[in-house]
């Protein structure tokens, strides 16, 4: 009877130790889940993303305006160059005034 009692109490001790390990592991998992749950319900990252998107949209608008100004400036330069070139061509194609007795 003593031998069976020792075997049974040894089994109980082993099972108690395993139960303690499992309980510790369960507690760790619960803490991790709670941390993840609180971080998931925390809206700070979403707010930062929305702020970043708004800032990007504003920067895109500013860049579009800058691009428009550069395009306008380039067009004006091309038109001025074309008018100068046309003027120069007309100036070189004009007949020279005749000089002499029949002028």
C-alpha cells in the first residue's frame, strides 16, 4: 500500500509540476493577446497614416502647380525664341534698299 501511495503521490507531484508549467504558459499567452488587442484597438497608427496621406496630397498639389509654372515658362521661352527666329528670318530676307541713281 505504501508503495502504491508513493507511486501515486509521485504521479500527482509530476502532474502538479506540468500543470504549473502550462499555467505559466497560458498566462504569457493571455498577456500577449491583451497587448496585441490593445495595440489593435489603438488608433494612433491609423491617425498617423491618415495624416501622412493628407500631407502627400498637399505636396502633390504643390508639385502640380510648380509643374504648371515650369510648363508655362518653357512655352513662353519657346514662343519668344520662335518670334525672334521669325523676325531674324524676315530681316535677312528683306531686299536691301537700292542705292544709286535709279533709287
